């Protein structure tokens, strides 16, 4: 179950505010826009400032979902989850 970015962890690891902002924007596009994984990845790459962290986020989600640029599968976050608070989750983890 996906709840959001671990904002506190990113801040504790010293990620710049701009990178955290860009990752939040990428997260919203990936999971809250109603786009397919492939469509969201394309849009993120076009609209969010390029950084290794954002690229790694997109690549991880696409690889985890088996998505390609033309993927038709949709992924969604838990409705109402704001991210950065509460329980971690089991399953795959991405270290940005």
C-alpha cells in the first residue's frame, strides 16, 4: 500500500528543498493524475526539472510496474494519503 513520499526521511538525509519539491510534484503526477505509468513518466520528464533523483523515481516506478513508455496500466496512491507520515510499508523500497 502506497501512502506517499517519506518527506521526513528525505529532509533528514539532507535533500535540498528544491529536490524534495520536485519529487513531490513527480509523485503527484505519477499517482494522483489518473495517467498511466508511461504517460505520467513522459509528463514528469517534460514538466519537472531534471535531476538524478526524479529520474530514479520515474525509472523505479516504471520498472516496478513493468511499465514502458506506452504502458496502459494505471497506478494510484491510497486515497486521502498526504505522504510523509505514518507507517512504512513492506515491499519494494526506493532509496533516492
